[in-house]
C-alpha cells in the first residue's frame, strides 16, 4: 500500500513539473520567440484553461498523497518506538560498565 501511494506521489511530482513547464508565461509564449502563434498548438482558446486545471488537480492530489504518506509513515514508527520496550532495559538510569574503577568525587581525596 505504501509503495503504491509512493509511486503515485512521485508520478504526480513529475506530472506537475511537466505541466508547469508547458504553460505559457504572461504576455508572450514560446511561439512569439520563434515567430509563430503561441496558441496554435491547443487551438484558438489556448492552453491556459486545460493546463491550469491540470495543475490544480495534480497539486491537490500531490498534497493528499503527501498527507497519506505522512500518516502511514507515522503509524509504522509509532508502533516500533513507543509500544515496545528495548530488550534488557528495565531502568532509566545508565548502568556502569563492569571493570572500570569508580573515581572519587571532585574535591575529596
């Protein structure tokens, strides 16, 4: 499940990049730079309507998949970190290593 959502998430990211790069800037487009009409590829209405809607839909889906991945990632970590105790650990005080001498407190000799 996690892998499938991650694959959709990465695909949406690539799609957003492609759709944004295909959009025409305000005032002039690629067609103006090469001597043609910038709106001839998508018809007389231009690509703005379709590409704007595609960007909005892809952006919303990207945010939804981001939230789903965050929730799924948080659930897997919570079960490992908070619900299980480490083996052999019963107290919160650090244990002294065996074989090391205990030094006297500072100021006493």
